[in-house]
C-alpha cells in the first residue's frame, strides 16, 4: 500500500471516503469519542484488513457503526430497554451489544452471536456511513493495545502507509471511547465505562447488571490496553525520579488533564496528553475521582498500567 490519503471533511472528501469503504478499503474517521478505523462490516475480507493493519487479535470483536437507529434495529435484536437507551443516547457515545440478526460479518463479531451497535454523534462519521450505504466496523484507529487517537496526526503516527485514507477533521470532543452496555436478556449490563456515565444510563434503564465476568464480549475488555511505552503509576501525588507527571486538578504535572478538576475536560485531553508525555519514561498520573466520567478515565488508565502480555 502507498501513502495514506488525507481527506478533508467536505462533500468531496466524504464521497471519496465512502467510495474507499464500498470497495473494501480502510478509512480512519472522527467520532465524538476517538478516531475510528473503518471497513464495511458486511465483508469478511474488508474486516480482515482492520485486524491486519492494527495487529489486533481476532477474538476481540468490533463495533458496527450505522448512521441511524433504524439501521441498528435491522442488524441486532434490541429489546425494550435497549430501545430506551438508544432513544436517549443515540446519536452519541454509547454502544449497545445485542443478539445479531443479520448484516455483520462473522469476523467483525469474533464469531459471537451478538453484535455491538452504535450511531456516532460526529457529523462527519454519520455523513460518511450514510454515503457509503453500508454498516461500518470500526475500532480505534491505532496499533492494537496502544494509546487511542483523538486527532488525524495520532492516526498517522501509528498507521501511515497501512490504511487507505484518514479524515483531517480536528480533535475529538469527548476523548474516551463509547460506553458499552450489553442488552442480551435480563437487566442491561455495563461492559465498559465510557462517554456516557453510568448514572445517566441508570436514570433511563434502571440499575445495570454486572459486566462480562472475564469474557471478551466487546472491545476494550482486555486487561492491557491503551498502553504507552513506559510503565504507568496511578494515584500519584508527585513524580518519582525519572518519571513524567500527568496532573489533574490541584495536583500539577508537565501536563494537566484539567487544572479546574473538570472531568469532561480531562476525558477530552486524556489520550492526547498521554501521547505528548510518551517518550518511554515511566508515567505518574494524579488521582482521578471515581465518579461520572472519572470512572471511564480510571478504566483507561488502569488498563494502560496493566502488564503487557
């Protein structure tokens, strides 16, 4: 493959990206959470290129992105509570895992009987998917297990020459991946913290059940993920010798996720600041509150700190 094409988020760029997707190619595009690496979800050969480009294990399923909720209902069997969540949070940073009906390749689903479905909130993402006319499987647009991309430059750092195109559409406003909720019978279960906090979900659908119990039912559930090159130490009040420091609130550092302690700002800055400090030295991270979006941030940091297998 030659150089990765840089696309503008205008009508010509959208059509060029859609044509690449229809032909089985790979296009990185912005969502409100992170940049995704898309391929048509109904084609095993196209989906296989995602796994190859990322170096992603095939037991790890992909999220299927569609441009409208009615498309999701034709692909998965969404029950009543899934419907309530879809009505409340789509388009937006929520993925619903439901029994698969039709339309998504076995490889994209990692041979599971379920499928992860999402209607992204970013206008470029929805326009691209609508123009392509096919559901789009898309994990984060980065080498597997590494820090997720929130700008086109981050995508090119890891995948230049390995994918066909990337949209240059500015930074992602949410900055952490979608929340994932399984609706597969019984109470909905929270599989991954993300851009929609648990409290908001429970106001709509009632108490959420326990997660996957160790099984990989959705992306981002492996123990080691989002990893920088150096070791990560959490809940640090100050750096030790040789460490770089990522601050939050009153605990300062070389970069500060949010000097005012705003968790939304911290989530939006998380991956970009981790990348900025990622030079191979150990990274110390200030304490992050275990509430709201703070739980999603702590989830990503805990996986970043886990030993890599």
